[in-house]
C-alpha cells in the first residue's frame, strides 16, 4: 500500500493543495517500509491527482480537500481521507494502520 500525506513543517498540512511537499509512505504487511518527501507539481486542477496516480498512491490522508479534487482522485481509484489532524507524518500513518486515526470535518470549503 502507498499512502500520500501533504506536509508542512514536518506535519500533516491542513490544506492539501497548498502543501509545499508530500510524504509518500510505503506500507507492507502493516509496517512502514519507506518514507519519501517529494515536491508536487504546480497546483492546477487535475495536476495533483494525475501525479498521485503516476506515483501509484492508494490512499491520501489530509486535513482538507475540495470536493472537485476528491472527485478527481476517486476517478483514479485513490481513497481520500479528510479531517485528519496536523500530526507528524509517521504518527498519522501509524494511527491509520491501527484503525485509531480520528478524523473531523473537512476543513476545505471549496
């Protein structure tokens, strides 16, 4: 499984489309096997979903994401989890894998 998380200052960034970098985390048998930090392409409609698809991302965990972006990701078969807290990347993934990640409302309103 490959998980992507928008990152700002080493933690989950609250707004997906404005993150300066993304952590791409590989998980095998419930264990994190690698974490890579990548600079995204310029933020334009459809660019990030295409990029994530090329990276073979299965799940995106974020604080907020617009509905249009969520629809693009769903077209690629990428699961989107919104409302995640701003915590360190590996902590977010560990909670997700353990089924204890508490999510709130989507903080994006567009």
